[in-house]
C-alpha cells in the first residue's frame, strides 16, 4: 500500500497506518471522516462498530457485500438491522447489488458513543447483531 501511495504521488494526502483499526478509531482520527470504506473487513457488526467511530455526523460508511448466494446460504438476509445500529448512530442509506457483489451504505446521524468500538473479545463474545 505504501508503494501504491508513492507511485500515485499521494504522499501529501494519504497516510498508511499498519495498526489495529480499533486503536486508530480512538485516536485523533475519531469522528473526522466523511467517507469510510470497508472490503473483507469482518462481520457486519464489527465493521459497523469500528467504522462508525471514524465518521463525523453526515459521513457515510460504504461496505462491500458478498454474493447473494452466500448471504442466502448463511441465512443472513438482514445483515444490517436498523434498530441494532442505532447505538452506533448509523442509519441505512441504501444498498446496491447485482447478485455477484454489492455495496451497503450507512450514514452517521449522531456521534458514536465513546464506548465504541469495544475490545476484540467483547465484540467477538457479544456482537451487536
């Protein structure tokens, strides 16, 4: 990734951080982003919990989604339950899917509580959804 940033001449605008996203979400970058993207990051609950902490109010988290067959096979038709995302300040902003891949958009309507993201063990033992 560092190589790509140099090759594209983006050093002045892009910083590559090789760190646990939960820790970065508690840094000065918390609540600063208008856009957060995630691909193959983790479960929907973990992705929402960590991604939400980076967003400023009005910002959007865009998550790539697996193929429909995989979602149906796992019985995960409601991957982003609205009521369970409320404590994170996230609301569903729509999705797009062509069957093989897709994207889910979530918008930050209120700052995420300082208690999020939780420690890895808590997120694993007690996922938000």
